[in-house]
């Protein structure tokens, strides 16, 4: 059982990054392996700055680093994603690459051949989200009005059939010791909910081995 933590914030150390660490620590008690990934670190080595994502909204870079991260997410069973939800932090490159990597986790995007058909490919996977928007799950979320950053992630996971167990809303920046307490409390709660899904996962049943049936013996015919 593997947990993947994808930090899509531009600068680490903020409330979103710390919330991801707390949630991952809580969930990591019930998984075998945890891998931490930073989205913006890929831009220093693999983004070709071709600009195609601005027009298509899709990352078309074919680089070994991106392929390796996508393959790691493809093999993961649980996912934690952290995003900033302010319009001032909007980055078309980050949004396009984030959709590609989250799609790899949900098995609706193959790192080598591109997008696959939509369906219930990721129905056995679960995810938790951390954002810097105020609590919004309510009437707006029911209408599909998600804040920037979370909208693309939510739609890709929904397309893949991934079960999103919850969203932790934290502050955008630190405002004192009380903000750290609130961030940790919400992150730990999300980590417990995500970790509890491990116990509810169906146990794979090994295929039954057919028992060979002996061939019937030929009847003996007595000749008088």
C-alpha cells in the first residue's frame, strides 16, 4: 500500500505544505510506503517552456523526470494533493502539469501514450485534498463551483472514479500560533479519514485453482 503526497504550492513551508506533512504522517501509520513529490521542482529540470499548455491546457512535455513522477503516482493507492486557491497564484503551466499528474494517479492519463478513455479506472483508489480557500463544501460545491486550483484536481479525480474522502481548508499564510494549531487539527483529521479507507479496501482473493477431475475408467465388457 503506497501513499503519494503531491505538493503543488510554489513555495514550501506554508500552511498547505505543513498540512500535507501532518496528514501524511497520520495516514502513513497504515501504509507501507510514502513518497513526497513537489510539482514546481519539475519545472527546474523538465519543463521545456514550449508554451503549448497556455493554448491547450495540457502538458505536452515528454521528459524522463515527468514520466518517472507520473509512473510513481500510477502505482500509488492513496493520494494527498495540496494547492493554493488564490487567483493571484494562478499558473497555467502548473495547472496543466497538475492535471496530467493527477490523471496518472487516476489511470485516465498514461505517462507514455497520453490520455486514456474516461471511466471507473481509479475506483479502488482514494484521495484527500488540502487547499488555501475558506471552507466551501456546501451549496457551491454541489453546483460544481470550486475555487481555482482545486477545480481541475477535483474534476480529474471525479472523471477517474477516485473516492475523494475530504478536503482540509487552511490559511494561505501564517498568522500566529493559533493558525498552526488549526492547520494541524484539520490536517490530522483528514489524515485519519484517509487512513481509515485502508481497512475498508477489499482484500484481493487469489484465483481458485481448478482441481483436476480424473477421467472415468472404461467399463469392462465380459465376454461369455
